[in-house]
C-alpha cells in the first residue's frame, strides 16, 4: 500500500485547526501525532487534550506515536482522545507483548516502533500480533533531521520477516522523508510514509502530500 501520514509536529500551532483542515482536504491517509515526554526523548511536544482537539475536526484517522516512558499508563487515554493507531517504542516496553494486547483490547490498531539502533529481530516473536511496525529513520525527538541510510536495510529485513510469516503487518517509516527517500522506501516495501517538515515547509502542502502518494 502507499499511504501518507503528515506529522503535525511541523504544523503551525498558532493555526493548528487550519493545518488540520488542510490535511482533511488533502490525499493524506492519517494524521501523525508525535507525543514526546522530555524523558524518553529530549523534547516535549503535546499531549492528550491536543490529540482530542485534533480528533474533533480531523476527517483522517489519528496515528499516535508515543515517545514516552511507561506508555501502558496512557493507552486508554489516547484511545479515548481518538487514536485509531497507537505506536509504542520497543525501547520503553519491557513487557511489549502485554502492551500490544492492551492496545488491541481498545479495538484499535497496535504498532511498535524501533529506534535506529534497535534490530528488526526484536519483533520476531510478536510480528503476527502487530498491525503496523514503525521504523525510526532518525533518532526521535525532533523534526527536520537527516534520514539515516541504514533504514533501507531494516525495511528489507522487516519486509522479509512479514512475508515469511504471512503476516498483514504494515511498515511505516518516520524521519527525514522527502520525495527521493520516499520513492526508495516504497520500492523497499514501505506502506506508510510519515513526513513532517517536508510537507509543512513546502509551498503547497496539499500538492506535496499528493506527490508523496504517487512516487
Ligand atoms: C521525530 C518524529 C517525527 C517527526 C518527523 O521524533 O517522530 O514524526 O515529526 O519529522 P520530519 O519529517 O521533519 O523528519
Ligand atoms: Zn513520529
């Protein structure tokens, strides 16, 4: 599949509503919400009330990326705020299998994220449980960073694992995505591209989103 999830971390928070309207009118498939706690990652973004406010006007499902410690404490809150997909980081979950079940028991899609240093093999025993895997292609915490090239290799490994296990798991990549990177990622088997600064800093975000889907 070829889906695009604009990350509102790069939106203008003075006019967040207008940026959500823009996404509503675009070919985007999800709204990617980056939740940062200043502990797991060295930055603080926004939390549950903002996700809820976005959900009230968004026509696109919310893809909520939790870059927080102890994510199991907040799964139900983000579900109630409107998340359609919740992603937790493998690095924050000693009991990953349990957290995946917790997300699924809300009736929404469960996803696990791997930091650039975390091997794909960590997911071998849960891959069939997952609706999506998010591969970080930058170190999480900030938008506008440079794409890490090793991500292509990880996508290929993950794709092979998914095919071998006959699983339906989708692959999402997050960080430093632009047209060139996105085209290559689709060729390697990625299903969902997250793009923050590339979309919101472009002259015509609606056109950029449409082009990202048609690479
Ligand atoms: C990074 C976030 C990303 C970020 C991507 O920690 O998880 O979703 O918004 O931003 P760009 O596309 O600018 O790299
Ligand atoms: Zn993200």
